[in-house]
């Protein structure tokens, strides 16, 4: 499955969280089966330990989560 994980990252053109476009892709097949995809929002995803992992989280998704939490808290405080 390692090559399949690399292929998935190679095919990912936009951040899966906020859809920001990708700007950098590092991919090495062969023995290492390594890939990393970077996106304009600051997120990066990579193949690690035979899985796709978060290198850097999507800051836009985190900002949205914080905004929604604040709306929920402020709505309950009224």
C-alpha cells in the first residue's frame, strides 16, 4: 500500500481541508516511496510509516474551527 499512499498525495492538487491550491510536491518512488504535498494555506501532508500523515496542519481549517467554537460559546452566553 505504500505506493498507493504516494500516488494519492501526488494526485492531490488542493488542500483537503480548505481547497487552497498546492504549490510544491516532492515525490520519490522506488525503495523510499516518499511524497510530500505542500499547499498555499500552509498545510503539508506526507507519507510516513506507510500512511498519509499531517506535516503541518491547515491553518485555515483551524481558524474556522476557532471561529465556530467562539460563535457557539457566545451564542450560549446570551
